[in-house]
C-alpha cells in the first residue's frame, strides 16, 4: 500500500475510540455516542482503506495491530453484553420482589 500513514492514522483513531468507549460502559448515553463514533469511523474510512489493501501485503506489525483491535472490539462487545445481562437480571429481580410484596 502506498499510503501506510493513512492506515496507521486509521488504526490509531480506531484504537483511541475503542479505548475511550471502554471507559464509558457504565454511562449509557456517553457509551452510545462512543459506539456510534466507532461505527461511523468503520463505515466511512475502512472501505477505502480495505480497497487499497487488496493485493498488498500488510506488515506483520500492522496485522498484529488489526488483530488486537478486533480483540478489543470483541472485548468491548462482551462488556456491553455483560452489562445488559446484569441490567436485565436486576430488573427481573425487582419485578419479582415487587410481586411478592403486593
């Protein structure tokens, strides 16, 4: 790829957004905004980079970086699912408690 700086800039931006989102899991509105920003970055910037990467060899370092970012996205998704499951369990518990006291 001729413009590795663009790829590195994208990876840096994505990394920063993922790390920022991890800090916001407990703040639903801020977390939603952070995940929307990640989605926007992926939707707007990744397709052009992906086209540029076709037929080119990524360095081992950039391959590892991409894999780490994918793992970070998966970990973020797992945290989100765990938080949602906790909220749903708490809501169910509260409903049961309210039913037994009525």
